[in-house]
C-alpha cells in the first residue's frame, strides 16, 4: 500500500511539473584538433610567432624543423586536417578551418580576470595608470579581440611588472586542456549585432561599455564574463530619444532575421519596458479578456508569468484580490444568491465550498434580532422558499410545523 501511494505521489508531481527542455549533449572534441599537450615540450613562441595563425607563412613553423618533416614529405593525409577542412591533392588549395575555432570547446582558455584589471586603485598602484575597456578591445580605431600584443604592453619582461605573469609564462594566463565554452557566449544564428553601431546613440552621445556589460567589472574569470542581458537593450531601444522608433524592441527584425511583429505577436517580457502593453490591451480589455485568455493562454503567459508564485496559476494575483464588476455593495445581501443558483461554476472559479459555508453558517441580516424572526419568517418563506433551503432542510421546518401552531392559528 505504501509503495502504491509513493507511485501515485510521483505521478502527481510529474503531472504538475513544468515541462523543461533537456540540454543537447555537447559534441565530442574534434579528434583532428591540434593537441597542445602533445606539443608541451615546444615553447609557445616556437609556434605562435606572430598574431597570424601558425602555418600561415607557407606552413612554417610546422615544416621548418624536424618535427613534421615526414608528414610534409608524404602524400596529403589525415595530418592535413589539423588545419584544413578536408584532404585534397593540392594542399594549398584546401579550405582552412576558422581560426581561432569557435565551437563548444575552448582550448587553452585564458585565466583573465576583468575584476582585477578594472580595479582602478589596484592598477594605478601597479602600473601607474588604470585600464579602460578600450585599452584592450580597440585596435587601430576598431573594436577587436585582445591579442598577445595587447597583453605585452604591461606583461612584457622589459616592463618589469612585479608579481604578474610574464609573456613567456603561458601557464600563468592559460588553462591546460580543452574546456566547455561558456554557452551564454554562443550567439544564436538568427541574432545579428554590430558593436560599431552601438558606440554612439542617435544624438551622437557616447554609449559606455559598462551600459551593456554591467557585470564585467565583477567577472573573476573567462566563464564569469557573461553576455549582456536583454534588459540592458530595452533601456535604449525603447527610448525614442536615443534610438529610432523603427529600431525599437517591438520590431523583431532589429535583432532577429525572418521575424515580423504584429498586433498579436508579442515579444518576451524581458524584451519590453515595464510599462509596455500589447496594442489590444485597451481599457475594455480588462473586462473582456476572459475569452482571449481561454482561447490562447500561452500568449498571456508570455508576460504574465509566475505573478502569484505558481507557474500554473498566474492569474490568481488579480483574480483573488480584485472583485468582478458586478460585485457591488448590494451583491452579498441581494444579488449573489440568484447568480450562484444560475451559474455555480462561475463562483467556483474564485470561491471554494468552505468560503460559502463560512458565511451561510452565520445568521443572515434578514432574520432580524434573535427571537423576533419566528413570527415573521412565514411571509419571507412564502416569497422565496429556496432562500430558506439554502441553509435549512425540509426536516428543519417539519420539526416546528408538525407540533407548533402558527401565530395565525394555522399549521
């Protein structure tokens, strides 16, 4: 019996739980990818001689020593796939893999801490100046990914920066092996973003990096440097003083490809300002929304999510505190009885049985003072006997009317 109860409880919990998308398993590491562990005896500068990818100078340094002489003298084979996408009879014509590779795995990720480098007091004391975002992320007037030359301005041996990794100390900045790339940094295929268009707003006012990358100054490592939150985009894109109306967050094509906005197509809640409402949410919609909600509850849930703390009862926050429009001052005494008799299901949407019982066990106001209603109740009962039956059954009436004469001399 106990086992059956346990199984029933598990089934009930599963039925009430929200469905959750299962993460897709990570792809395996590309077996043709260059192994830094196999090259551990080779100094990093032996291969990474310039900012260009190793091998871009007519396959140097891979073929200018004794390391891979045999592979380069042999016909093209699997060795070529370390850098090329496929093996061809003419190796120089084979397409190259992107560099650096941007898949689900990151080889030798850095240990860079934005929190340390953006600590103004710390940097002033160590190098005599503080570091800004543009010092590392701007090169030749264009936004660019920091490279070793960027780091060398402070970490080169001749600079003499004490207690800091030197450029020849690769392990001081890089982790060994391949690590899972931070998934938040992998931008969706249909999302397009250009940093160049976000350097100034429509009135040519500077957009500071911190406006979007607000959490960067607290990032301890590479994984903690999360992508900007969508809410930071809303601040500017729904401010017509900073962004044209045609580039507002309501226009999906502002950031996404092959999507259109319409009267009933809603953006997610975090894509809209707090005051934003769908176009059909007029003053009358508050009264007429029941039909729309019953037809397309998923659309409502786009914005009205977890309002009451229960993901399956998101309407409760309003419907348990705001009364329907017909619940006027006379509703309790005069109107609710006929309405409840005509449509009990409507009452049950908000009120449980105990709610009705708690009131109907109290003496109604129509019964007057205790002891006075006995002589007057006959007139009220003849008008609406159903009202009496709400609380009193037939046996209750029979207890008096079979033994006690009425005040007028009739049974």
